[in-house]
C-alpha cells in the first residue's frame, strides 16, 4: 500500500496510474480536492482511499495504516508568494509530520525538494550533502524546501529509506491549473495558439543574449521513471537532483514548441517583471552523477522529444495523463 500526497496536482497526478500498477490499486491519495480547476487530474481514477490534506496526519495516527511507501509531492510551489507562514506550514511542518510518522512506522519516504534551493547557482548544482549548508535560495518557496532538506540531514532517526528529490524545471501533462507557475512549454503553446507569437523574457545581463537564459528542463514522465526506480531499487538514502543534466536555452525550448505545432517561429522579448527580476535564475543544470552512480540507466527525454510528445499527445488534443 502506497500513500501519495499532492495527488490532484501536476507531478503527483502523473504518478497515480503507475503507482496503482505498482501496488495493485492499494493507493491512498491526499490533497485539497476542493479545487475544481484540478478535477481532471484525479477524475475517473479508482484508488483505495482519498483523504483531504488537512485530515491526513490525524487519519494516519488514528488508523496506523501499514504503508509500504509514502511519496510526498504535495507542497505550495508558488515562487512569487512571499507569505512565509504558508510555506512554513505546508512545506516544512507538514513534511516533518509525515517524516516522523514514517520514521516511527518504518516506512520508506520520498519527498519533493527543489532546484530553487540552489539560489543563483553561485555554489553550483551538486547534490552533495557537504554543500547544502552553503546554499542561499532566492525566494521563500526555495527557502522552505532548503530548510526541510537541512532538517532531514540533521535527523538521527530517519525512515528506513528516504529520498529528497530536487526537481528542476518540470513540464508535461496535467499542469493546466498552475496559472503563472505553469511551464514555459505550456505558456508558449497557448500563446502560439492565440497569437502565433511567443513572449520571452529579455536578458538584463550584458553577458547573456535575450532568450539565452538556460534551464534544465525535464519531462514529467522522467520524474515518474526515477521515482519508480527508487521504489524498486532502494539506493542509498539522501538528496538527489532530478533534472536531465543538460541545460538548454529558452530560445531552444520555444523553437521546439513551434516545430511541434508546425508553425514558423515568431518571438517577442519583454522585460522580466520587477517582482521576480532579482530572484530570476539565468542558469540551472543538475549534476546527475549521484543518481547515475546508484544504478539508474534509463535515458532521459531530450527537450525536443519531450516537447513533441507533450504538444501532440496532450496539448493539441486537450487530453490528460
């Protein structure tokens, strides 16, 4: 039996079907299911039990369910939110409560960390535990993930296996509800549909041309494959980067979207909004050697192949995973 949190959200909803296969439909899902804009992400998926997020901890303590895994993807992920109390409640204290439950009941634990913990990248993008103390996130979201990573690494009592996954820039089906926080792939597709043009942020640095800011973009299906690998193989516990290990420019990304839609490229560059300009990352690239050294051998989607599948199998026909 597996518990999956954040199940109505983007990443976790892509895990529902493969986890149901993994545990013979003995899947418990949790989230704030009241949001109507997420309904397609869990509609028509038959699971063992659905539990509202604010009831989950009490329900677990009351029933002492014998879980085989807890996969905690649920979080507040808005990088433009500056209410630190929200992040402290949902991203730190809630995750601590699940960690403690899993430790007491000897349940393996996977949770979502973030590449936002790396800040502006001045200390690199290595997932070595020795570097965690030197990281300086640029916003409250990244700071909340960083604080939990630090807390986890300092615990003497832990789940039997635990993995904090530092997700880089994820795109793919079921992100339609995320608004401003949806991937650039999703926004580019919608803009091309509506206007035939894509707006990208200008560079505000002299050493970087417009649209040449680079990120490590990873297709959500690669995240699913890695999580299933961790469940099956149980390598050494700790923090693991989860990107492709290959930074690509926003110009490359948009070109791939235009190509997948069979539309001639037309890009307009606009200023980065003031409220995120100081916290804007110009480069991210996951160092993936730890995961590879653990035995993971499955190739990642290329940016072009991931976007082509996402656009043609999901966005164009308006279907969900």
